[in-house]
C-alpha cells in the first residue's frame, strides 16, 4: 500500500467517526496579539545532498486579539461557521525551491525547476472549544521578483558556501493567487501516565494558480495543556495548527506525530505557468508528509520544533523522501 493511501485512509476514517455537534462552546475572548517567526530549512536533514528541493521557507506573522476583528470579517466568519472566537492574521512568507544538484548552470529536464515564492497571506480564524476554521487569501509572485535567488545566494556567501548556479533557469515571474479553507478538530482521548492525549484530524482545500489540492491529515499529541492550541504552525501546504494559541497553564507542552495526504491537481512550482512555456517536470498527484516534534508554551511564548519527511512530488525525483526541519517562535503581547 502506498503511503498516500494509508495516510488518507487513517485521516478520513478519523473524520468520519467525528460526533455530530449542533452547538459548540466558544472560548473566552483573548485580548492578546501574537507575533510569529518561522523558518524551515533542508540543511537540517538526514539525507544527502542537503539544501535542495524545498530549500527554505521563512515567514513573519501577526495574529490579532479576538477583540479587534472588524465587523465585516466577523459577519463573514459567522455566516461561514456560526458562532466562534474570531481573529484575523496577516503574514509574509518567502519560499525557495532548487533542483537536487545546484552547481549546474542549465536546467535539468528531469529535476524540479528553480522557483521562488513571495506571498502575503490574509486569514480569518474562528475557534470553538473543539474546532478551528481558517479561510486564507494568498497574494504574491512566483519568479525572480520574489527575491529568493538573492536571499539564498547572499546567505550562502555570508556563510562561505557555494552559491546555487542555476537561478537563471527560474520559473518566470507569475502572479500568485490562492484561496485556502481548512478545519481542524480537537478530540481529547484520555490520559496516559497522567499526561493528556488527543487527536487533531483536519481537512483543507486550496485553489488558485499556485496550487490546486485537497489535503486530509491527522495529528496525535501527548503532553500537558493540549487545549492551548490546535497543533504547531507550518507554511502551506504543510499540516498546520495555526499561529493562534492561548496557554491554559503556566507550562504547557506536548510531543506530536502527524501524517497527511494531498491530492494535487496542479502545482505551478513544478509545471510552470498555465499557457506559458518554461521549465517543468511531470508531477505526482498524490503526496504525503510525516512530521513529528515538540511544542513548549511558557511566559507567553510558544516554541515549536518539527522534523518533516515528504514523499516525491514529481515522477523523476530521486533520493527518496525529502526531509527538512521547521522551527517557530511566537510571542503574545
């Protein structure tokens, strides 16, 4: 059985078993805003060569207090999801993708194209005691105007590492528009040796000229204060619990293991732009990820660490599962 099939079966089975809930309790208002810094990097990997494929992703995010949501967004959230504790969130992210061998100066038709992505992401969140719903609009650019080539090679020069030589073969500038809708459920499953456990099944769908996909996943957690959040944050299309959190004890922490499966209809970062020639490879329609790590919340801050392994995204991809690390730090004000 392929990993995608196993992942999807587990997640869908969990969602199907969810109890019907006619009225969900709403958490207490939260007056704090949240700032988040996050970086993902393939230099931290058990595979060789490192620093390739999804090479790096960096983002800065601000999440509002639940008490300052503009009426127009509050009404939208109520019409979509009913009552819930709402917030708005804005983040800027830059991601870079390179082929496996970065010293070539010409494009390899069997390897993924160079691609840079710069996005502004605007989200509306609605929380109940048991669910988190998210609607996100992403606007930006794929191509040289993303600044990914300069970011990577300037950093490599600073640490005295050889620059990637093929950025001249990057996917050309293309406007990026994406709409994502996601829901995550939080299902307590009892205690083990005095520690809380829960399961976080989720469903998401994204549509636009960047990536068209449906994602289903599930995360298993064990720790203390699990009702403080809905899992660790990740840039999309990673399995993400979001930036918003409200610590329910002085020290909250958990270890987690998550799996997700994605059915991908289109990926600009592999197929170049619609109706435009350019570097491309033949994508794989089913992609899966496994991620595990820890999160700690104390003194109003949350630190998360995750290690991610991803199945191949295109047919000629070599080297097995792509692996990278993710770290985030959030602070409440």
